RNA sequence: CGGGCCGUGGCGCAGCCUGGUUAGCGCGUCCGUCUGGGGGACGGAAGGUCGCGAGUUCGAAUCUCGCCGGCCCGACCA
C-alpha cells in the first residue's frame, strides 16, 4: 500500500478522551474512531489488525478440529426465556422490540442459539463429538464503557461450543481448547496465562481465564513466577490425543495462578515459595468453560445413546475477545513512541520510507523494494508522501510496523538501504536485496530474487 | 447507578469567575518558496450554530435552569 493513497489519519497529540495507552495509541495511529460510548468504527489500519487476529483465531480453531459457522447478532427473546437467562442477564442485555412488538435482543453471547441449532439437527451419539464456533459482534450494555476497545459495549468475539456424550469427552474438549488457546495467543506474540476463574453469568465452575499481564489490566492476579517461563512453542500436538492434551493442561495449570475473584491467600502462601509469589494486573483475553448439562437439560438438547436412551449432552463454551485483543496486544507491546506490533498481527509486514520523494534514484529503489515485498506475498506500507524524514519516522514508530526499510540518496550512493527493527531500534545497512532476504526470513517466506 | 469533572474550527487548549468591538493560541489542513537522514523555516489562506433548548439582560461562549454527550473514581463486567 502506498501511504499517499491510503487512509491513515494519525494524530500528533493525545485525544483527551483516552486515558490508557492502548486507547491513546489506537486513536493516534488512526485505527479507530468512537461512534458512540463503547462503540467504535475500525479505520483501515485497525481493521487490518482486527482481521489478522481473527484469521489466527480461525486457523487455530480449525487446526483443533472446530467447525466455523455464523450466528446472527439479533436474537429472539423466546430462547432466552426458555433457558431462564432473559431475566438473569439484567440490564447488561440490550433489548429491542421489532415492529410486531416481539421482544428481541442484541446477543451478548450465543449459548441459547447454538443449543437450539443443536437440538434441531443432532439426535444421535454418532454425531458427537461436535464443536462449533463463530466470530461475531456481541453487545453488552456496560454501565461504564472505558479503555477504548478493551471494554467497549460492542465487541468482536470468537465463541465456541462443544457437545459431547460424556463428561470425560467434554473434559477432553475443554483441554483441547486450552491447548489451542495457548497456541493462538502465542502466535499473536502474547503470553496469556490460564488462571482459575469464576463462572460468572455463563455458568459452570470448571473454567479458566486467560490473562495477559499488563499494568492497566482490570483484574488483580496472583501467580507463581515459574508460570511465566512456560511456552507452548512450536511443539506438535495431536488434538485427538486426550492424554497429550491433558498433559498440557496439567503443565500450564498446575502452578498457582488466580485472579482476585478466586484468589486464596492461605493457599497461595502454602503452595508458592515466597520468592516466587507475584502479584500483578492482567487483561482477560479469553475464557473456557465446561458446564455439563446446564443448558442441554432445560432446553432439551439430548441425543440417543447406544442403548437408545435420550441423554442430555455435555457442553462447554469458550471465548476469545478478538476486538479486545487489539488493545491487549498494544498494552503488552509498545514504547513511548508508539505501538510495536508482533509480526503475527502487524497491519503491514514492513514499512518503506523514502527519505527524498522525487529523487529519481530513491524513488526507483523504493518502487523496486515495494515490488519485491509484494512478490514475497507480503505487504509493505510505502511512505511515498512529501513529508520530511522526521515526520515519516515518527509515523512509522507510532503505527508500529515491526520492520522499516529506509531509503535515501546518501545510502544509495553506497548501494545500501537501512533495515530497522521497531522492537530493538537497531538499524543495519545492507543492499536492498539483502533487506528483502531478511524480511522474507522473518516471515518464513522464500526470497526469489 | 452513586460521587467528581468536562463540552469553544479536525486535534489539544485559553477566554467564562468579574456579560460589552471582527472569539484567540498551538498542532493539523490547503497554496507558495527555501529545505531535506528523527514531527524544519518563512509567507499567505481556508475552517467555529462556543453541545442543544429555554430563561435573565439593552447585550450571553461568559449568568440561571433543563436536556444531550463525554471523561475519571466507585459498584459491575470478556
């Protein structure tokens, strides 16, 4: 993308409305614009990041064998009355009435809908196990939205639902989700720690929240410092291998890690040596639940087992806050100049900065680099504007592209451009072809020049 | 929903207390010139129903009341 043809309304100053760093940076980098309290438009740069996060979630869900679908944002109140949650959910639920006077609601979650789909079409144990998920906008009418997309009213979320014949099968589904979530967050450059959590209005007590440590986190967390050394990494795992999934769960959840909801000081002190006790804050970016037959029983989601008896299915649900992750990643990865995108979610793979727009050689070198990046199947944001060098660098730093290729007449005289890492700030001069080679390497692409 | 604060060109703010010419400043935007490796300089220009509505007054950005919107703390929450 050529910056001269793009839409990137960056702000030099901090908008007064934003208090925390991710909100400020998202506004300044031209990623979002507030449309109403807790409701945001995603401008082109923000939209790219949102789509990248979504893509990773999709890929990892499907890798784990989960099946994508899409349910609506507006739902009929009838199903919610059936489950008993129409009243339980309270003011958080946005209720609307259609022209016929029917009660509708903008879904805060989808257990009722999915259960209804399930009971309509699944009747036999032979159809199990089944895990369906979707990524859709949700709405919870928070009393006090804040922190930008981290706690909006409208939010984009992946929610998945597993249906199993037995508790043991459902526990495996739970474990499988835990593993796939670990992979998912790591691909986004995040360390998200599974912590024992409260069930909340979703229900169930077999549940973990995934938290990213950050000073601005909304939850207080207590954990054994050993836990931050754990990495899932690139290990292969067979998602159908129940013992293997169970082993990962044990590896990642055996140490003390709880939010302040479930924190128990006595247990903490007993189980964790003082030197390893940590108290911090965290941002919740996902949660997994096993809730047994809580919905299947009242809503009649049953299957015939081998003996022909109708039995309620065991269910679980699992969420990842896709829009919230955009903010969470920034909270976890920024400096005083701006955002630092992990390679997995960056809106552009690299930036190309032309220091002297209009200089024949600089223009030509930039065009060639731009074409080379595209030939790798990657996307560069080419700053071909008439801005001065300082302004271009400031913009690049602000929007946080992990790599920058700087091209100017001075370097070109010696046949080199400059490759700079946003994260370390380190710059290295090299011929253009070598810079492309490095970009290819970083993103696991074969350079073909 | 309780408590506090704020709405003035796109953004950040001053002016309000103590009403009175054409409502200022910085940034950004547009045009021009000089520039050109970390938000450059100079010259010119555009852009504002002072959140909305009532009221007080000869006169309201300024005072009063109501409403709307937003921010912060708390309770609540992915």
